[in-house]
């Protein structure tokens, strides 16, 4: 979801080469299908000859990662090591990580807080961070975030699309009111990455780039109300009632104040995040 949107947001100002696990309708012109499980990344690097690698490819389905840990660690974590091995130190890396590296016990986690992931997905992303933090003489940025938005690839469907789809079909929709997160739209995050690249601020550090904190129910209700979609079938639920689900942190909130102060940036509020989603929803529906 994020990679395809990032290409669209950057392509008018930068020369972009994109890769993914499959071909899809609407893919960029300079696109190579590539499997991050490959033993060698040389073909990909020789094709693109990058100056900056933005690594946002990942297995994000927590249940799938739990059932397939070797694949999760390979794609989400070891892939970072392979990029480091395949490229010269002059090539910068931006790695998109996640709130899932933190435990439930932390509220508004800061960059300096100790990570302690509670599931395989979080552990696999922690591994990717580890490889970057252990590298020397390499400029990189680890961005921990939680993204929301729409997929350009019509075969994919994320959190926002699932909410809208179920509400439009008048199906019961139960969202957790005991799980906190700090969602930022894919377009807002793309804008921050554009800023970091163009201002030459890839400074071998970890940054939290998120929006305002809310619970999942609060987000869904505000989203549907702004899109003028009925909330009649929207109900509050507890993550504790879903015993069969893979373990997840109940507090996925992150504090972005370090990034805001260091780089003098204004990140969106929850209402601004919803407004941005609405703008692109209306464009899609036009």
C-alpha cells in the first residue's frame, strides 16, 4: 500500500525505480518483480543503481508471520542485511519499521525506549532495525510508524478499506476500543520522507513519525461519519475477546515529539488524517 503511493508522490521530483513481489495494474513504468527471499539482490541493485533505498516491503499479517516465522524474518529482517551486503556504503537506506517493536506496557513510546516485541511480526522488524543500527559508515533512517490509506493495487485491502467495505455492505463491524494506535496517512508519511530526502536529513537515526493517538473504534467512527457512511452496524469490541488472535500490543501509541522538534515539522492531527483519507476517497469515487 505505502510503496505504490510513495512512488506516485515522489516520481515528479525524483527518478524512482520500484519493486514488489508481484505485477499489478497501475504499477510504475520502472518496475521489477523481485522476491525479497532471494539469496542475492545483485540483479535488483544492478538494474536500479540506487542512491537511496526506501525499504517498505514487508509481511504485515501478524497471523501469517506467526505461522511462517522463517519467511517473516527473511522478508522483514534479513532483507535489510542483504541490501547492506549488496550495496556500497554511499547508498543511503530508509527502513519503514513499526509500532509492533514495543510492548503493551509502554504508552506513547519514544525512540529511546527499549523495544520488546510481543509477536513474530514485531520481532522480524526489530531484526531489520538491528542490522542498520550495527552498520558503520552508512547513512540510514529507521522510521517507526502506523500507516492508513488506500491500496493502488486493487487486489489488496487494508484497515481503512475493510471498514468502509463492511459499512457499505451493512455488515456488522466491531472495532477495538481497548487498542490505542497513532495512525498517519500514507500521503502524509510520503511527504515527510520527501522532506527528509530533499533536505538531506538521513542521519543514521530512528524517528517516530505518526499522528494523534486514538483507539480503533474512535478512528473507525470518525472515518465513517466524515465519509457520510452509516455507523449503525459499528460496535465497540475488546481485543481480549479474540482469544484465537496472535498476540498484539494493546497500546501501539508512539510519541513523535523528537522528530517534530528536531526538524521543525508539523504532523497531522487525527482530524487532519481523516480529512486526507476523505480527500482521496472522494477522488477514488469520482
